[in-house]
């Protein structure tokens, strides 16, 4: 479901906000990324060196930005009405394409590109589908694949910084 589109034809966040059918799991993802670092920043503030909560906060912000970019981008192929599909097939036939060899999605009523597949969890066709990710609430396709990989790397970095912050906090003399 597309909530808003600031720029016509734009498919990436912040110009579009598109949420998927598994949005409750996505809310859990946001909570799991935000709550533990925020609790540690608040608990350790003033008890450890200042660079530790600041680096934890910066890593959390970077992770949340990449999460937002992957979550709210629109990987879905635009849907068509049956009349638009017939018109598009006629245009492609006039251009020299064989109308019977073109891949058509029976669910979405679109003429698909070669790398577009139908996701039955989202009930939409997705350009360059990688997988359906319930933690992001929708499919990961060619539009949001790069921010998805960035998010995974940022989560790994956040976990490392989080573990270092806990270790430093527990070994500090003020604890």
C-alpha cells in the first residue's frame, strides 16, 4: 500500500512511502533496532566515556535510516486494468513482439519484464525479486536491495558497538 508519493515516477524513500502486508513484523523490527541501544545510551550516559554513547547513537541512526530506506521504497511493478493490459499487448504486437511469448501475470494483469515475479505474500509482482522479508514487511527487490544489504551491514556494526558499549559499561569503575 503506497501511503504517499512526492514525486511522480519515484520509487525510493523519502519520495515515496510504501508499506507491505506484514507491517506488524516491521514495527517489531523498528522496536528491536531502536529500544536496546536507546536503553543502553540512557543507562550508561555519564558512567562511561562520552564517545561510547555517541558512537552507539550514530550507529543506531545509520541503521534506522537504512531500515527506513529499505522499508518504505516501492519494489512493486505497477498494476494495470485489463483494458490497459490489452492496449499494452497491442502496442507491443505493433512493435514486433510476439504477444503470446510475453510473460503476463494472471493475478496483477501486467505484462512482466523478465526479472519480475509474483509474490504471493504481497499479492503483487516485484521487479528483480530477491525474497519476501516479513521483518521488512514486504518483498526485497531491485529497488530496495542495496539499502537492504546496507541495513544488514549496519545491524552487524550496531551489534558490535552495542557489545563493546556493554563491556565498557560493566567494566567501568563507576558501575
